[in-house]
């Protein structure tokens, strides 16, 4: 019954602590013969078992609970209070006065007005057979458990000098990322809104003033890049809370427009912070028996997850920023030290989910463009490794990029209207031109996976558009110039159309 008063607890650790507290209290009550919390009890005629006078008990016998006021198994709060004219009430009045304490729960007034409203005159010393109202018992139980919760919940302790804006609930610290790691759409399940109490409604109804949101948002962006870990985490928490409200449609339109306008700046700051916090954490791996803390890493991934939950915000991220972020995430997925961080396995899962969310909600042309460029020019960490003759890491990095391209290519038929084909063909052309004809021939003989993937993308475009694909090469130099060789992409397009036409998959 108490969960109906407390409501659903979104924090698993707090809920587990509360359950343990209840179990402990229940055991203590059973040991003392009080039954279990919330247990219903129909009082028996235990008054007849009680001695008629204090001297009825033997001199050597101790008073037993079964012959007293509370029968075995009965919770004290569920005992029907005695009537006004009972010996117990008379004794209480003699000891504490006729009122029994002003307004107290055991005073005659409170007895008549509260617990014993339906009491009828009974024999002296026999309590009423009617049980106390259930609402009174539950209210008392709820107050008791709410009192116990004060020792279990951590009170938020914001620093006013560092975070003058509104307070973010402490539950966001652990719940957001744990829920983010639980499902492909992590932050949307069981998500809470952090608007002021009593504000309701979507489409900005009841939202805070834009000036307040803008001030807090700008301060949060400045805090993200702070060298102080606590200040940086506070900034990410505030951004995460604002984006959560926008995702639940509780922010005003002006506030959502502000978030979209600052999307590229936000992601650029988080990308830089991601590289720094992961580098700091990974540098400590193996230097102590306990895994290094991953707290800032979790907040970076959580805030990025919230940002890419909003399609309008995700599509406002520029291609260079998206390429930098994708390269950073793929490198962390390849780093064998990440699982050795605190909650390392969950971090790897969050990295995977975040990368998939970027491919799902990011701008398709930018996603294709950045992946094609990463396939041809990997990050310096991978390029340096390859320069030393160790091609294993570069090969694994390219394999991850190819997997991302496969996911985008499979969705081309459903998302073709979102793709600027002229820009996509230009990106493919730049990939071919960056390799050169001789390198393309050499890789073709080795059945190079990156080259085969790019050819697959071009083949899928030719299959979907047919001969009309030639109308989208406007950004590529034509193949009619006599003094220079024609771009090789034209030859690949003609070859694809010929093979597709022979197979009857496209018209002539």
C-alpha cells in the first residue's frame, strides 16, 4: 500500500534502499509481536483474557502482550482506541489530564472525532468492534515511511555561485544514463520533465519565460568547457534537463528554436569534452586496483544522447562537427581500455546506441559525407598507427565505418527524399578522386572493403533512380573534356546502368 502513496520511483538504487528498509521494519515488528505493516486485523475478544484487576496476575508472572491492549500480530496503529468511559481512558485522564494533550491523537476529542467516529456505547473496558478508518491508518503509515525516506534520499546540494540558474533534480545523475543504456531509444522511456511544480501542457503551455531559459542555457554551455569537473558536469546536467523538456514538448517554441540554433555549438563542445574526459579516464586504467571513475564520460554521452533525440537539433549539426564526433565515438568503440573503466560495458553499449541515433536523426547528406571522408582519411590516431606499419587498428576503424554506411545504404529507399543526390554523388566523386586511378586499380585487385562499399552505395543510387541518376551529376566535372581524363564516377555510373538494364531492374 505504501507505494501507492510514494508513487513510482525512477531511481533503482533508492527504490532498492526503500525496499530493504521496509523488510527490516517488518522483521522488527514480527519479532516484537506487532505483525506486519499494513496487515489487517479483526480484534478478538481479547478483553476477556485480560485480568480484571492489576492484581489478578501472579506475583511471579510478567505481563504478557497477549493479555494487554495489543493482541499478537496487531499493528499499534490499527488498534481501536478505547471509549471515553473505559478504565484505560479514565487512567489516562488521571495521569495526563482530562484532555490528554491538546489535539493529540489519544485525546478524547480526537478519539471521538477521528478514529472512533462510529463507536457505540459498549461495556466498560471492551473496545469497539469497528476497525479504524483505512484512510487514517494509511495516512499514518505514509507519514511514517515518508519520515524514513529522509534518511535515504540524497538532498541536492547545488553551488549557488557556480549554478545560479534553476536546480536540477539529483535523480538525473544516475537515472538518465542507466536508462540510456537500456534501450535504443533510451532517454525517452520513463523520462521526467523538470519544469516547475504544477506546470503542465505541451507545445510550451506553462513553460518558463524565455529569458530565464536562455540565461540558464547560455550559462550551461559556458560551464561545459570548464576545466573544473564539477562545474562541467553541472553544465551538462542543465543542458540535459532542458533538452529533456524539449523532447517532451514542454518547452516554449522560442526555447526550442534557441536549442536548434545552438545545436552545432553544443555538439562541438561535447565532442571536445568527450575526448578530454575519456583520455583522462583511460590514462588511469591499470594504475589502481579499482576501475577509474567514468562519471564525466557518462554525462557527456547522456547529453549527446538527449541532443540527438531531437531530429530538428540533430539535423542542425554541421558536417565538420558531425565528422569529428563520429570519429571520436568510433575510436572509443575500438579502445580496449574502455571496458576497464567503471561501468565500462555499459559505456560501450551507450557509444553504440549514440552512434546509431546519429545515423537515424542526423542529416543524411552530412552522415554520408563524413563517413566517406573518414573512410578515405581516418583520424590521426589511426593514420599514425598505419604509418608505423600496423594496419590492424586502421582496418578495424574502416570496418566500423563500413557498417555505418551499410545501415545508411539499406535505408536509402525509404529516405531518398531526404537526400540531396547531387551532393551525395559529389561526395562519392571526391572519394574516388582522393584515391586516384592507380590506387583504385590496386585496391580493386585486393578486393578492398572500403572501395567495395563506396561502389555499393553508387550502385544502389543507380538502381533507385535509373537513367535519371545522370541528371544529378551537376556538381561533378563533365566527361566531355578532351584534355583531361573523365572523372571515373561517370564510368561507374554507365557500368551500373548497363548491368541493371541487362538484369531488367531499370529501364533503358
